[in-house]
């Protein structure tokens, strides 16, 4: 079945350092969505990318969708303690359900 | 609050008991999804509804699980004869139902089966 993998599984950074998580799908995706889940919280939608090669920015966050629409990345510049959480990518399955990636847990040390 | 709500937020039960969870989606949203999330994993799809019709069920949804959305608004997820392996966070999400539509998640119900 369709699989969505993310690396790394964990990332510990010093506040102010950059962070990147990579997402890879076993199949071509019509779109990719990114969610953030704080410890003890629920997934919160961040952004959706639809076009091949698309790049979108939200303040210190940069999201990219690969040319082949099978991979994506999230880059955070100058991390802050408020960035702590698990970042999930998710792509649509063969119907409307979302297939979530394995997640990257980010810890930021002050 | 116009977001997705879920009740209860936490449930502790003994193995073999039945439990029922409720989800109230965002009011104008036609689609409602149930996911299950275990510690350290991403949410896994269980089932979804378009209005009152249940359109897809995951193989994760054994015969002990049943979901309903009788009037196309709120939904319930029932687990019969709970097992310790059912312990997880049960997340509900809703969307308007258009193509490529974002799903908005509720706070989840955390289930612990003793």
C-alpha cells in the first residue's frame, strides 16, 4: 500500500539553528499537506502544496514540493522554542483519506 | 468555538467494556473522518463520511468498531469489547468536501484500556 516516510525521526537543535524534515511518498501525490502537533495536542494544519516544484513560505518556515510530486520538505530558519513539536506531512490516499508520514519530532534547546 | 470538538477528551475503561466517542465537526463541513494515533506514530485513517454516508472503512476497523453519522452532523465511534491494543488517541477531522480540501482536526479522545 501507499507509504509516506519522513526523516529524520527525531531532531534536537539549539535555539537559533535551522531544521529540515524530509518527506517521501511511495506514489505520486496530487497534493501534500503539512501538520504540526505539539506535545499532548492534535495535528494542526500548516500548509498545502499542489503544484510540482512549488515553494511556499510562512515567516521562518519554507515548504517545498518536489518536481515529481513524490517528496516534500519543511525547513525552519532560526528555530525557536515555540517550534517544538512533531511535524507530519500527509498526502491523499486513493480516496480522500490522508496518509500521514511517520513524523519528525523537533526538540529545541534554549 | 467553531472548531471540531470531541467528547470525552479522556476515557479509561476496563478490558471488555464498550466505549463510545462523539465528534462534532465544523458546522458547514460535509466530510467527517476518524483517525487513530498511537504514541510516536502518525494518525492512521479509520473511516470517513460524506454527510450521513459512510464511504470508506480501513482494514484497521475490526468488527468491534462501528461509526455512525445519522443526520450528517455529529458522529459517534463505538468500540465494543475493548482490548488493551485499542488504547490510543482517537482523532476526528472534518472538511468541506471539495477536492484537495484541508482537514481540520479535533482535540482527540485519549483512550486507555486497562
